C-alpha cells in the first residue's frame, strides 16, 4: 500500500530474538489536523530501545519498530498545526509524540507527565493503531512534539539529543544547575556524556562519578573538573557535604551503596536518577536520608520549552554528541542493538543512510 497509509520499518517479532530485525510495512494512524509527517533521515539508538526489545521492561506489543531519536524532513503538515513547522523543514521528534494538551499537567507545561501521553512506539493511538518508532521510513507526530533543528546542528549530531539529551538537560535545569553549583554526574555513558556537557555549558563545576577509570580522559574532554573512581575504597569521604545534587545516568543502581552517594550531598541535596534499570533499586532505610536530609527522585524527558532551549544551547555553544554511525539495514539494526546492550559504544549510536533503504521520500 505504502505511504501515506503505511510506513516501512525494521521490526522485532520476538523478545527472545531481539537481535533479529525484519524490514516490513506497518499501518500509520489516521492523519489529523495537528499532525506532521516526517520522512526520517537518521535515528539514534537509545537504551530504552534495548530495554523494550529484550523484555527488560516487560512485554511489549509485537512486532515492534523502536527508535525515538528522530531527525528528518517535514513532508506533510496538518491544517491545524500551531507550531510554525512547514513542509521542507528539518525537524526532530523524541520519545513522546502526543498528549491531550488539555489536562492540568499539560496546561502547566508539564506535558511530559500527561496521563494521556503517547509514547513514540508501543502506545496505542485513538484509532487503535500501535505507534511505531524511528527505525522506519516515516513517522506521524502531533505538532507540539515536533521540533525544528537549528541550522548549526548536523542531523546525526542532533538526533540523540531528542531523547538522551533532553532526559539529562531537563532535570539539570529544574534542579538549578548553574554558576556556583557543584554537580555530580554518576555514570559516563550515552546519557552521562550529555549530562557533563550540559552541566558545564550551564556554568556548574562538574564532578564525574564513574565505575570505569579508563573514562577519565573522556570526562575531562567533555567538560568535567573532577573525576572520581567509585571503585576506590572510601572514594566518597573527600566529597562529604560537597555536591548540590547528583544526577545519576547509570542503569546499574542495584550495585550502588546509596549511603556513599548520599553522603556527598549538601544538606537537603538531591540524588536524582534518569537511569531506568531493569532491576529494582537498592534496599534503603529511612535512616539513610537522615545525616543530611537528602532527597531521592527521578524524572522523565522534558517539556517543549526545555527541548527548544537545549537545542539552542547546543547550537550556540557548538555542543556535539559523541556518536558512531551505522547505516540502517536489518544487519545494521542488529549490530547497533548489540553494541548498545554490551555498552560497546562511546557514546551514542546513530542509524543513518535511510534513503538507501527507503528511497527518496517526498
């Protein structure tokens, strides 16, 4: 049938065979007045994609086409679109493609916490179709979740910012990152490398807390002032009551001694996680929070204003994702998924060369 009724993508049919991708058609939801169709040019590979296809986060609707770090070209714009996007614009979409925009959260610019939000893949649209993601030829997105990409950012550099970037930028801003602040970044991976760059760009003094001593040089190149190897005995003692907050980007928290991390925080400081592991968090006692009155929290994505500010910051300060590019194909998707699963990338994988697989799309 083909576009505009269907798109074509690389899909997983069995979570036990998560490295097997098959190129096939899938139905697109009914086009509505506030929708924008994007012909995809590149898509980042996120840890969320791997948690989904492996079953780490539980069952998902199958077959599924993952991918939610999307950059491409707007090729169809609904009559009711209110965001100024025009046909031909280079645009991006992240891990959320819809919301009701009428609830109390949406009206408070907290649409990333809308109870009726639509995830980029695996969610069911009102017409019953299942949303499919960016390892595909096209995607149909509500206008509020489509973002113009600044001219100064290459598409493959911008793509991972649409999820990994905003996931770290939003909590940093909301927690008050800026001049005079001492910020800990736990984990230096696909999320963490963005967190370091954003925190530095926002003016904070950055401390990287890492289990991988070999990443010290990378941490310093990214903008950290301090690198702490948390495998060392008593690593936390020199940092007692030092950090305004810690942003955890790692998804291996089950092995954390949380009391050590908490002890690094100033009085009323926060340990905030955006890493979403398969395993439960470590067991905690209420007494663990008492020595400095600290808090433990987390967050999900960010709002439209934060996304636009993040992309503008990246463009103005020439902030560049550290990426490895892989041409999209059945083999390419498989290799990319395995690399992310095995943490064999510094620091994001981006699937490219979509025209070679899907042709030129008007």
